[in-house]
C-alpha cells in the first residue's frame, strides 16, 4: 500500500524539505502533490485521490485551520487523514486542531517522529507496521 | 522577561539552524565574521497578548548556505532560494520564541515573513529590543525581537 500525499505550505523551501523527509521515513509513497495554501489544496483534492495531507497553519489566502474545516464539511473528503506541521505552540490552537480530527507535528521535526505520526493518523496497526519499510538509520532532523 | 526571552531566543535559534538547515551557530564571533556585511533580512510580525516583530539579518554567504542545506543542493546562489529559506528560518524561530511571551493557552498569530535586502528597509531603533548575534562559518546572523505593545485584556472599547 502506497500513500498519495498532499503537502500544503506557502513556503516552497518547506514543501521541498517535507517531501525529502517523507522520502526518508520509509513509508511507501505514491503520488506527492503540493499546494501553496488551503484554496490550492482544495483544488487538488477535487481532482486527485489523496490519502494524507500535511498542512501548515499560517498561510495566505486560506490558512490550515480553515482548510481542515472545509475538508471535514465535504462528504467526499471528510475522512482525509490530516497532519498539521507547524511551529504552533498554543495549547488552545493545538487542541482546536486535534478536535478537528488532525494530528500535530511541531517544526522542526525528525523523519522518525513524522513516520510515527503518519502511521498513527492513517490507522496502520502494529502488525501492519512490520510490512511498512523501516526508516533509514540516518536520523535527519527538519 | 528579557533574560528569559534572551535564553529562549538562543535556544530557538540554535535548534532551528541545526535541525532545519544543518548550520551550527557559535556565540563567539571572530573579526572577519563581524566585518562581513549583512545582506539579507526577514521579518515576521506577530500579534496576540503581546505584539511585535522578529527580524533576522544574515550575510550573503550564510543565506546561500542555509538555502543549499535546506534544499539539499550543493549551490543555492539563486536569490529566490535564499529569500525563501531565510523567510522560513525566521518563521520557525519566531514561532518557537513567541510562546515565551505569554501563557501556554495564549494564541499568537504570525504574519507571513517579509524578506528584504538589508539597508533598504529603513532603520528601526533597537532600544528595548532583545538581540542575539551568532557566527556561522564565514558570516553571521543577527536576530532581534521587538515587543511593540502589551495588549491588556479588557482594555479599549
């Protein structure tokens, strides 16, 4: 099983770094799509099958929280697995994100922590984890 | 609060440079690092219980090194790459520093980073600002946090 992933961040550098880190997690990846804000992400989700979205919070046009809200309102994509990748530290806002059915990864992050969160949010069981490739030993931080 | 902010700024700067860009800042700065002209700056404005800005200014070589390391390239002399990388560095440092200005439950909003060429953005006073200077290879980075106003709950209309 390979995951189709959507990376949503207004920084092209950060999107590139997230893609690099994803490739280091050992998680099988299918297509990787990118979007610069929530609005662009919704456009991608209209046309592409996506299993997992990695979403920044602070973005112009449409921020991450609004994107998740719009996803949860849409019956066609409401079950999308979402991980918020952000510098956010406010307990209030993190709780709001968790209440929207998303998981949270704090920047900067490691390939290992991203892998664990992906497996958790996509519902991969411990038994299934054995069949998901192990991450490389090189534990780069991002 | 100033000493707490200073130590938080050092912690956030060090971890962001190391984890995000594989660059290792040093508190001891040599003459040639101090003499190198600052070339690029990025500013992130934040608002919440406390409003203010975080600025980072770096030498051209440091900007290129950050971009190259973040993108996994040997050479990142393109100005667009430098701007994007420095903006993201500023964003992450700011996001990790501002919680120390409030309570854990406080919500801060960060504006998108504005990247500029040093010397074209006007001079701002550093009075009352918290500043950190670190050396990185042949250059340096200067990070400044300015707190503009304390927003008092219940004040105003």
